[in-house]
C-alpha cells in the first residue's frame, strides 16, 4: 500500500495537470480587468490618485541633472529608452562641438549652431519628460474608467472680475 501511495505521489509530480501555460498571460490580463471592473468609482479614483504621475515633477527632475544618461525625468515616467536615444544625439553634438573647437580653422558660427542645437535638445528633454508623464496618466485613466480623461479649464476675466471653471467629458 505504501509503495502504491509513493508511486501515485510521484506520478502527480511527473504529470502536472496545469495545461494553461500558453494562456497564462491572457488569464492575468483578464484577472486585472475584472479587478478594475469590480471596483467602485471611489476606489478607482483613489487608485488613480495614488498611481498617477506628476508631470511637473518629471520636468523638475529633468532640469535638476541635465547630464547625459542621467535622466531622472525619464526614469520617473519609466521611459529609459527614449531618454537614452535622445542622449546619444546629445553626446554626438557635444563631440562635434569639441572637434570644431580643436580645429585650427574654427568657424564661430558653426560652434554657435551646435551649442544652440544642444540647448534645444536639452529643452526638448524637459518638455518630453512632462508629456510622457501626462501620457502615462491618460493611459491609466482610460484603463481604469474606460473613457478618456476629462479636460479641466479655468478662465479669469479681469474686466468683469469673474472666473469660469469648466469640465468636459468625452462621450463615446
């Protein structure tokens, strides 16, 4: 009897009954979707508020260390690759600038053009980090609520001394 029980246990280890290996990703995706579907609107909004990124923080992080390949703004929004691609172009421009400076027949206009391009790429990195954080927030909102994120506007009229606050929800 003991031998039969040991043989049965060994057979259970050898022949596992999980045939869903190929559908594991699909099942996890469905489970996440059902978790969000079963949440209340208040729970979804509190989850969104806890997980959303602040675009201003991404810009400040990017301004704080403008050194190539130290992209705090891109890492904040989890976009390391995009920051690295832009940094490769930035390093190429910096080396071109150094080559122009070391040349005996240096042309100041070309050096100024390269320096302007470096400055523009640095500014682009700051604004792009901001946009990527906003894009993450829009995707998260769409995933949770199934609709686009609403737009908020605030206008102040100095002549008539009143302010307007408006919210627009897209109706799909």
